[in-house]
C-alpha cells in the first residue's frame, strides 16, 4: 500500500502529526515500535500527563532554553492555547496547576492518550504497533518511504520523523532517528542530558548527611569560576545519595553540563540561598532578635523556625557553632557566619546522571536546517521532523510536550499538504 504520509513514532509529536495530517485529508500510517502509543507522555508530570502550560507564549519560549526562539513562527500557527482547545474538543477537560502547568481534570495520563488514540481512529489513521522502522529511504532528493526492521518497504509521499531523543530508552526513544537525519544531510548538534539529577563527590553527599532532605522554594545557582551566577532557579530541591535533584536542580543541570565543558574543569560550584526573600542584613537582624527573645534556648531550637532542623544542624556545623549553645551567648560574628551559610552555601558538583536517566535530550537535528513554519527539512523534499529529535529542549513543566505537540501539528499538516499536492 502507498501512503501519502508515514509518521514514525507514537509519542506526543507523532500522534499530533498523524492527526494533523489526517485532518487535511491525507491517507496516513503511524508506525510505532513499541506495543503502546504515548508511553513517555503517560509518565510525564509524575504520571498525570502534563499536556501543556498556560503561561503567555513569551514565557513559554523563555522556559525552552534550547532554541525556544525557533518556535516563535510555529506558535504563530499553533500554540499552547490551541493545544488546550484541541484537547477540550477531544473531550479532555484540563485544569491549571502551579507555574501554569496544565493537567487533565481526571489526573489520569491514560485519558489523554486514549483521547488521541480515539481521534486517530475517527480520522481513519492506520496504526502499526510493534513495528520498528529500520531506515528512511531517499531517492533523487526526496523521501520515498521507510524500510521496516522486518525488511518490508512502505512507500510514502512524505515521511514525518517523530522518534524522540535518547533519554529513558525503555519508553522506546533510543535515538534511532539521528542516523536517518544524517543520511539526508542534516547536522546533529551534540547530544547531552538535560533535566537530569546532578552528581557531587562532596564528602557531605558521599556520606549521605542530607540524603532525602527537601528544601522548599530555594534559589539554587550554578556559579562561574569567579563566583558569579551563570543561572539561578528558585524552586524546590532535594539532596540524594549521589547529589541533588528536584525541580531547581533539574533546571540547573544543563548549565552544569555546559559549564563543565566550557571551563574544562572536573567540578563546578553551586550555591543555595535557602532564604531568598531576606537579604543578609535583614536575616542577621531577625536572628539576633530571635536570640534576644529566647536567650536560654539552644540555638538549634531557635533557628528551627527558619529552616528544616536537619539543614539547620548542617549549617551550624559548617559555621563551627555548637548547636547546644544558648542563643543569648552567640556572638554576632557567629550569627553572621551562619547567615552567610543560609544565603550562600557553596558546594561542588562533578557531573550529572547519564543521558538515559535524563528527562530530556539536549541537542539533536539542527533547527537551522528546518523550515520554522512547516517543520520541513530544508535539505530533503518530503521529509519532516518534530518533537524531541529536534535540537529543542525545555524545562519540565509541560514545555517539552508543548514543543512536541506544536511541531508535531505543523509537521503533520504540512507533510499532508505536500503529499496531497502530488496527487495526479
Ligand atoms: C519521566 C519523564 C517525565 C517528563 N515530564 C515532563 C514534563 O513534566 N513536562 C515536559 O514538558 N516534558 C516532560 N518530559 C519530556 C517529554 O515527555 C518528552 O519531551 C516528549 O515525550 C517528547 O515527545 P516526542 O514525541 O518527541 O518523543 P517520545 O515521546 O520519546 O516518542 C517517540 C516515540 O517514537 C517511537 N520510536 C522510536 N524509534 C522508533 C523506530 N525506529 N520505529 C518506530 N517507532 C520508534 C518510540 O517508541 C516512542 O513511542 C518527561 C520525560 C520523562 C522521561
């Protein structure tokens, strides 16, 4: 059978591409190597499926530090509000949570995946599961179809590559598409882990002193060798047995990767401002006041109002203060040392967990070689790319999924228009 559009990959970008192409009236085949569609989508947002984000487009772009600006043209065609309307049309009501994150009201990822599958069915998209694609075929400067691992060749007028990146390969994203893009002449920018936990060889990490401790709403920074911040993210974080994790650490991770590379060092400094709403002087005055109020109480108990007890004890030790010291006996100099630790606890990190463990793959098919409104290859007629295979990466919070759905929509619609223009 000859298809007008073959979409490879049943993640959010491929599902959206197949739906977009079928809506235009093309006959479409969606090929997925796994036994289920939307596996990674189903585990996103803690398993509740963080379908998009409701912040203004300008903010969405800011939260996609990896080539977010490339998406301006795409967003002028189809954006996050269109995604919300699209899901509502499919009967999936969405609700907004913190930081603009949108989830299905059912809190069930399955309801999102099922709605997309139903729409594929309604539009008569052929779907082949358990069907790995081995290669994309080109002839005379055009994409002409795909060869399956079984050896079968499927003719196509347009091919949409939506196979994702290389992270969490057990969901099916094993990086198969990069070779097909290179074969068409595309550049693959260096792949790296992003939105990934950070590792550290610091003794307090190795000794698991703070393992399992979460800090809420801290300002976490990655520092240049001169101590100035490269980036600061204010969110929650978590100490683990190998380093740090949690939203603030995930957001900082790509800057750690880049700084290690840029400075050629084996470690990068990071710092935690655990009380970002107060400056050092305000905090000093406040602690001095607390000590005056309850001079006989042990300092560790006085400071418990500020931060979790485990962190207070840790910072007291760093400040060479005996935690049992009566608050009234604490010298101002010592209070200032403790304040410094609260505002600027600095430690070294040495890397991140590998790409396979990252939420998102950084790098990919260079966006310079992709038409920004069509997601068409500038190098090969009839070839389209969408989703995480592109050199686009955002923070978690629905930004990657938004990029996948938007680029998927444009790739599908334009692949169909191209294929249908070849009808005789
Ligand atoms: C645990 C986790 C949580 C996440 N949370 C968030 C979040 O909260 N917000 C956010 O924005 N992003 C999040 N992400 C990232 C987001 O899920 C991805 O960016 C998004 O799924 C990418 O969509 P995609 O369609 O490009 O690729 P994928 O979802 O990776 O789908 C690619 C599909 O292609 C198939 N495929 C691959 N190779 C072949 C082949 N040779 N033949 C046939 N099929 C093939 C795969 O089996 C897979 O189904 C999270 C990721 C993970 C792992």
